[in-house]
């Protein structure tokens, strides 16, 4: 049987209704997905291209109205068809306001269902009801990058220019700013998105292993090398390799990277044979490579090879207008994961979050929202936020300090509040112990 191209997602907590709808849809050769809860439906939406949503309204835990709101915000082009056994004027009006194309009351005939689906799918192609790609990007972000600030829009503009070629790209930014999300956007928004994307944390692999992990090794290259093995570069062939924390790479690895960039080939550890590869390299770091070059710990020729195109990801304190969108994303993510419901946040708690400077950037914000969701019932209030957010650093009004000094003083204040427990302070700040040490010494 030849399936139609449309994928239809059916959401209902009544198994009998789900199976009835599926039988009808399959008889018309549609490809169907079933979900018995909003949580399950959201997961399908994230992983699958869906052309029509059919949902009940009255469901336990999170109801269909909330699903419709979520879809309207995150998938504005997706048509929505409501099928309900408990019709009400309020529900009907709310559904229509949220962009529902058709509204069916149980019981309904197969013909009525077919007409409603036809109407919904026709509307899908009505450009008057669709937001443009540019408008969606302006409102929410780009790929997994969330934000509509000027600094984020600048990043998106660069991504648009580089996504369809294989120029080497260097992403710089503080820890926790989302450098890997930028790398993923470059890969997955472009024409090479079907090719592999391999992310490597150069700081997370022991120095003596990084070389063989990146480039592979030949049989007998060292004790335990019982057969030839490909490395990350070979795995990324045809696609993109993302080298995070490139400043942690040893001089030996740097030399090999330079050869890859110059010759477009890799040589396994313990081998003399060169293998041609076609890989786009994206590197990132929160280290100052120019200072490392002066100290002769990073190769200058490699630096210039890596920085064909540079993207600077701004810290969260410089784009605070993006915080509400990020909070919304994390509230939904962890609310559904931990509570099976949508969690809200009080205006007072929002104000504190907006006021805070987030030295740990987006990673710290996500950690705070995750913890707060666990601690609350339905609404995050001030009492559910960690004490570190409520701390303030009082400086004389006429004392203008460098940002590094303010950051250093704040870190010291958190350390004092935790009795110099660096592990606890790192958890509160959303950074690692090594970064605390670096910032205090800087």
C-alpha cells in the first residue's frame, strides 16, 4: 500500500478512540502516530515531522488545551483538529483562538472526520495562515538557539552565510553560552545536515588519549591496540566535527590538526598511510588563545587556520532580553519531565532571574530552573530559587569596576556563603571547579 506523504499525530487518553481514528486514517492511506498523553505527544513532535495534529481536550495531568497552546507557539504552521466528547463554548472559543482549524464532537461519522481532515490539510497550505520562516526565527530563535536579541540575531546572520559551505569556523564565548548549539545549528540548518555531526570535548578526554581518539590508530601502535581503529575525524567524514575546548589540545594534537586543515587528510597513530577526508571543522573555546600563543602553548599557524570565520557568542548578561524565552523553554522541558504538567513562574521570581547576571550563563540558568521545578508544586516562587540568586554585591555608586573584578567578587561571595565549598559553589554558579579557580586567578 502506498502511504500518503502526510504524517498525522493522534492524541487521546482513550485507547478505543485512538484505535478507531487510526483505522480510519489508515484506510485513507495516511501515516499515523499515536500518543495517550500530552507528554508522549510532545516527544513525538520533537522527533518527527508531523503534518496534522488531532487531539482530545479532556485528558488527565496535562490537558489538550495546553498541548494546543504549545503547538501554536512552537509549531505555528502545524494545523490542529480537536476531537472531544465534552464540548463547551469556552473550549471552542479557546481552541479557535489558538488556531484550531476544525472541531469535531464525539460521536462523529467517518465522513465527518474525513471532511475535517481535508479542511485542516487544505489550510496547511494557505500561506495567509502561516508565519514566515524569518518571523518564526525572529520570535523564538533558530534551530535549538533560543533568543531574539540583537546579539543572537547577529550570530544567526553569520550561520546563514556559512551553513552551506565547509569553511573552518571558530566559536568563542564564555563557558555555558551555548557554543555547541551554535555548531549544531551550522550543521543541521545547512545542506550537509544528513551527514554526520561529531562533537568532541577536547578537555574531557585525557591528553594521552586525545590523539588516538581524534585520528584513530593502527594495529600495534601501542599496548592494547589489537586492531586498526578509526577516530572521530573518520567518523565525521562528509560532515562536521566540532572540537570544543580546543585550547586543551596538546602540541602533538595541534600539529596533526594543522595537517588535517592543510592537506585534508589524516594519519592514524602508528601508521604512515594518509587517508583523505572531507570534513568541516568547527572549533570552540572559552580560553584566550592569543594569550596562549604568546606563552607558546598554542600554535599561531593553527589559530589562523581555525579562524577563517569567527563567531562570538555573547554572555547571557549581555542579552538579558532572551532570558524569558530561555526560562519558558526550561520550564516546559523540566515541568513535563519531572511533574507531568506545565510549570509557571511568579512575577517576583521572574524579576530576580532577570536581575541576576548569570556568570555561568545559560547552563547556570538551566540548572536553576531544573532545581526550582523539582522544589515547587505548580508555580516557581522566590522561595524555590537558590539563595545565590538573591545575593547582591553592594559597590559605592562612583566605583566603576572591570567586569572580571565584579565576577571575581561575586564568586568569592558565593564561596563565603558556602564555607569555601568549591564543589557546592560550582553547582550554584553553574560552572566547574577549574573555571572558579581560573576566574579567581584572572
